[in-house]
C-alpha cells in the first residue's frame, strides 16, 4: 500500500469470547468484503487484499 491509498476496515468485537474480527471493505457502500481475520491476542496482523 502506498501513502496515497485509502482503506476501509471493518472491525467486529465478539464480546462473549473477547475476539476481534478484521475485514477489508470495498470503498463503495455495500461493496465487497474481504475474508475476515480473527485476532485472539496481541501481535502483527495481515489482512487479505480485495481484488
């Protein structure tokens, strides 16, 4: 990603188990959603790109 690009990221908290789920979103309303990545601990995270 270059400095002039913008991202939309969806983050969902599952409060029952304390996990976060991150997904990349298309820049248009109602657009594509990338595969979710579940985070269960601190550390680096990689989200898959949308095509």
